[in-house]
C-alpha cells in the first residue's frame, strides 16, 4: 500500500495506517519533481514544501511504486463524489503519477466529508474510484477512475472507519 504523511491541514490517517499492519510506502519529493517512495514508519525530517518528509532509503521512484502496491491513498483538497475528479494541491505530483500506475491499482482520494463537492475536470485529471472521509470508505457514484472498484478495495478497507 502507498499513502501519504498528512500535513496539519489534511485528515489524519496515521492511526489508520498503523492499524492496517501491512507495509506502507510514503512519498517524498525528488529533485525531478517526481515522488520517491520510502517504507514507513520512517523518521520525518522538517517540512518539505509544507509536507513532512520521510527519511530513509527509497524503494521506488515515481510510477515504479505501482507494481509494489495494490492501493494508493492520495491527498485531496476536494473530491467530486459523482465523478471521482480530485482537486490536488497544485504541485502536479499525483497528476504525473496516477496515469502511469498499472491497471488494477485502487486509487483512494482522502478528504473530509465537507470536501466532497463538484470539481471541474481538467484534461490531465485521473479520477479516483474510491473516497475515504471521516465517515469511512465509499466508491464514487460513477465507478470512475483508474482501475475498477471491486478489485479488492472493499476487503482491504473493511472495518477501518
């Protein structure tokens, strides 16, 4: 599984990740504006662009994380619950990553319930097919996104509210 270390403004998923008892990869920014992936629980260095930066040996660079994980949690300012379109933070890291992931990787947008709103789609947007809020996990209405809902996400996340 791949996830992210939340900032103070994002939903805190750290207890959820610890409870899963599966290896979790966390991203850190690389010089080429891609994401390097580090095995959690890493030490965290000072904020890097406002994001806690995992410290440790990287195990994958950019989309090479895809074959290593079945589920990836991605941060979102907002997610459209009908289409799965995700509004990110403007750095483009996940916009570059998501289209290069292998089919079958379940992409889960993480936001607060209040941030489930209509989001306009840009040409580069890859919709998520599942959303995680404080209410739990739910597929987007359209079943849109990378891969397909029903490829194991329900089993991975069952009971983790």
